[in-house]
C-alpha cells in the first residue's frame, strides 16, 4: 500500500457558531501543515465563516449540507437560540450523515484518515467511521475544569450537590455553581442525558481545547486520554475587510488606548428585559466608553440618547475576536463562554464575567481564581444583579487602582496564551499523534 503524503481529515462541528469557530480554527491550522480538510456545515454557516488565506484555500473543502432547504430556512424562521430550534438543528445535523457516507464511499477521492466530530449530537459518527475503517476522534470544546466537574455531575441526585466542589478537585474556593446555576444545570443534565461526553467514543484519544499553561491541575485530573490542542487563538486573514469591521473600527479608532469596554454575551444566551436594563444602567454608570453587541434585542428607551458619543450599541453579528484585539479595547464584559474567554485571554483584556448558562459559572470562578477576571455579584437564589454592581466591577477593571494587578495579569497572560510558539507546540504534538495512530481503527463501544 502506498504511503499517503498528507492526511485527509473530516470535520463535523455542531451548528452553533461557538462550535463552528474552534473547529474552523483547527482546520485552518492543520491545512497550514499540509493536511486536506473536508469541513461539514450548512450553507448559511459556511457563508458566515471568516475568510481564509489564499495559501490554504486548496486544502479546505467545504461540504455544504442541506436537505429540503431545512438549513437555509431555519435562520429566517426561528430564533436559533430558542428551544423550538433544537429539533430543526438536530434534523439538519443528521443530514451530515448522508453526506459523509457519500464521501466515504467515493472511490475517486482519497479516503479520510480521521473524522473529528463534535458533541453527542454526532453520536453516529464513530460507528460510521469504523464501518469504513476510518479513525474518529471526539473534539471536546469545554475546558478541563468543566469536563472534570460535569463528568461528576451526571451522578448527582440533587442540584445542591452541584454547588460544592468535590474533594478530588483542586479548586481553592468551595463554590462551583451558585444555587440558581446549579438548578439550571441539573435540569439540563437530566433532560439531555450527558451530552458533554462522547457517548460512543471509540477513538484512542479525545481532543480538548485547552492548555496546561491555563489549567495544569485540572488537566492532570483528566488523564492521558485527553489530548490538548492548545487554546487555538483565532487567527485572521489580513486581507479580510468587511463592511461591518470597517464601520466598527472607524469608531474604535477614535477612542483612547485601552479605554473601551467590549460587551457581549455570546450567541446562545437569551437575556431578559430586566437583565438588559441593568446592564445598560451599569454601562451608563461606569463612565467608560463601550461597544455593546446586542444582536437581536434592543437597548432600553432613551439609553442611546443618554450615552451618545460614548458608546456604540451594535445590533447584529460583530467580528468579536478581531475587535477584542483592537488597541482601544481595555476590558471585556462577558458571559464567560469558553470561546469568549479564550478570545479575551489571548489578547490580554481583563474581564468582568456575568455568566448566563451551563458551565459559564464555573468558567467565571476559574478566571477569578486565576486572577484574570472579576465576577458580578448576584442574588444566589434567583441570579438577579444590579446595574450598580456591574458599574462597580467595570470601574475596577477599567480605571481604578484596585484593578491594577488584574490588568497586569491579563497583559502577562497574553504573552503566554497568545503565543504562536505555544500553539505550534501543541499542534505539532497533535500532528504527530494523527500520523502515528492513523491506522489503528477502533471499534465503537
Ligand atoms: N461571536 C461573534 N460575534 C457575535 C457573537 C458571538 O464573533 O456577535 C463569537 C464569539 O467571538 C465566540 C462565539 O461567537 O467565538 C461565541 O462562543 P462563546 O463560547 O463565547 O459563547 P456561546 O455562544 O457558546 O454562548
């Protein structure tokens, strides 16, 4: 049998942007190493991805999956964040299986060496892969702390147990989740039988998006099965210029260095009217310039008039990772989604965390303990918070003496987490593993 000169990898990311982007980043980086990538997604998702440098275009093949226009219509008809969208998303994702079967059966193309899949929603992937004698590997998009914690959580029989950290876990504070978060997670975990873990994980190892430099103790606890791919700092195509980017940068260019608060809560959280009002109040009272990505909601009445000239409210999608790197941005008010956290860490922006759902509370505590963030204090039972409290935390991070250590720590963090050398080291390890183990096809369990 002839030895392949490059590996062919299939990428099967879940449909949400927070999953698509890290898979895309890994794809780009592997393509730069000469791998061939078949990247599966829906037509509209593929359209929303950032552009790729011309040097690697020949190596990334987008496989656009839609049936009966399900995927192209979803975005216009339902709020993708809503529960109503879930069955549609699952249905769309399931169509990937047909497309992948076609690709695996196509004798005219080199068969993939690896299938890298996401999330329990692709539980069919390992079986399909092994049917065609192809390796599969699960790519976990949580950090090590979350995986450790949530793998315990599935055995819990009451939400209270989620509030404290098990003894085996190296977390100085004893709070894992606050009571209101614990209840939410508990009900999610019992609804979707442990989607945080690959159900049928047949592969020799599992990829995880993190690095020892961020959470060495948590990674030790995970053991050898988990192979870190590094934080995958978003890389940009220098040529990319979108109208959106230009318009926002025009505004940011006018602002003083490190003076602006970037405000965003990810792609999946749905904020209540009251939460939006408190956040608005916090921004107003903080006194700092701000850029607030509100996407589909609207700011409170009169807010934009009162803050005119000082802030920009952005209704729609913004190129977040790119904007956080702008010299004018000096702080990040975030929900603590792992993507957003990584994007903040790699550019050295200190954070104020206001977690919304799922593992974000744990991320917040993790960041506070490591000295990269402060967290908005809230009512333990109902999760409510005040605009005053937001303003107080924002002032610490942006201007006050008290926040000097935090700002320094964030800048130092950038040198480590934003280092291309570090990322390359992780990638080289991964590349080695993908080559070495490409012929050891495992059987699904
Ligand atoms: N994002 C973006 N523009 C937006 C909203 C989100 O670029 O207007 C990106 C953000 O940079 C991050 C991802 O979408 O990469 C959101 O992932 P995260 O884990 O932070 O939150 P989630 O959406 O999963 O709650």
